[in-house]
C-alpha cells in the first residue's frame, strides 16, 4: 500500500511524503494506520482523530483531509491531506 501525505498552511504546501506498508498479513485499516503513524512520527505531529467522515471520503475519493479540529493540540499546519495511491 502506498499513501501520500501532504501538509498545508493556507494554500502553501509545506511537506509531502509517501509512506508504504507492504505487510499484507494485516488488514487494510491496520496498514493505513501504520502509514499514518509513521508519517506523524516523522513530521513530529500528533495523530489525528479519525472520524466516520474520513472513512466515507477515503472510500469515495481515495482521499481525505484532516483539519485543526481533528487534532487534540493545535498543529503547525492547517490541514493534512491523505491520498491513497494503491496497493
């Protein structure tokens, strides 16, 4: 699985990275969680709170966005965009 993460402040792109998790012995949602955790660890950000809206967006568009309200502490960016690139 490949997932692209992009951090934005306003319309300015701060950072983009691609994370991979190729352990197909674990379920899709766990692989996605591992990618998200690894990206957040690298950029020193808290994990966002995953809401049902994120699941619906990811299923429909292969993309979901996390804004300030998804984080317990205010992040250094305005939004985090997660884009599923495929297996």
